[in-house]
C-alpha cells in the first residue's frame, strides 16, 4: 500500500484535533483586556499544544515522505499515534482551566510521553517494513533526540508531583528541541 491515504487521514484527524482544541477557549465576558486574564492560562496551554501538534504533523509528513510501502502494522501504529494526539484537547483544556495544577500537568506529561512512544513504535514498524538500509532506516537509526525526549517526559512527569511548573519548562524544552525538523531526513530525501 502507498502512503497517500494514511497521510490524508492523519492530516484530517490533526485538523479536527486542532479545531476542537481552539473551540475549548471560551470567549470572555466583557470587552476590556482585563477580561482576557482568566483565559490566559488556557491560551498558553493552547499555544504549547498547537506547537506540539505542529511538530508531530511536520515529523509525520517527513517520515512518510521517506516510506515506499505501508502495511497493517504501520496502519495500527499510526492509529495509536493519532489516539494519543486526539487526547491533546482534553489535557490542554484541563491543564489551562486549572491554572497548571499538578494532576493536570501529570496527565499532560503522560499524553506527551505516550504520543512520543507511539511515534517511536510507528518508526520501528516502518523501518522493519522498509529495511535498515532504506532511507528511513538510515535516518532513524539510533534516534537520540527521540530517546532523549522520552527520558525528559518521564523526568517531567515525576517532577510534576513536586514542581509542576518545572515540568512545564521541561515540556517546553522538548518542544523547542523538535521545532526545527531533523535535517537528516530532508538531506536523505534529496539523495
């Protein structure tokens, strides 16, 4: 199977997730800027989650550009990734509405970790299908950035119990690590 339908379906799901997430931000009562204060935490969590969804969309797109064929395992791995990404509106809204309390930040971190793990599984099944000497196999061989991200997410989750704001900083650092697409994949695709 080719990747076109998988990409189109995934793009549609991510567009819906982003739409749901923005609809969670309620219009404030009043026309002065003071009325925006109560929704500021919701807006900040929206921005962070939007960046994360953009990162996943970008990396998903780059990954699938290097893939020749997909199979059922890859389809299920992609659905697993989309499941965790579809939880972003819930955890984003809960964290923002509760002004960065510990439990919402813990759950936000768990969803971030599981989404990253799901992406790692998807890469694993793609490399297994394409072969270690394939374009995608060469790019994702020993992917240190993804492994470091998983460790940082676990560290952030653990810290959420004691220092929730520090956990948010860790999640932001991971996002900043990924904001620029990995140049290896674009270089490999050009070859």
